[in-house]
């Protein structure tokens, strides 16, 4: 069980670094809003984070 937690944490940190490298500080803000919204079960906060990520992804494409 601890091995799974370490792997999941490493993947989350890697994904966060990828977002920051590719989309900058606004990408991190969007990712944090999405994560906090999901943990707090707040659809408004997670919706704002998801919308920001979608806008950033649409801009780069």
C-alpha cells in the first residue's frame, strides 16, 4: 500500500511539473483550483480550474 501512495504522489508531482513547464504559472493555478475543487467537492472551484486548463490547452493547439 505505501508503494502505491509513493507512485501516485510521484505521478502527481510529475504532472504538476509538466503543466508548469508547458503552461506557466497560470497552468499551476488552474491545476490547483481543479484539485482543491475536487477535494472540497466544490463544483464551482473545480469548474473554474477545468475551464482554465481547457483554455490553456486550446491556446497551445
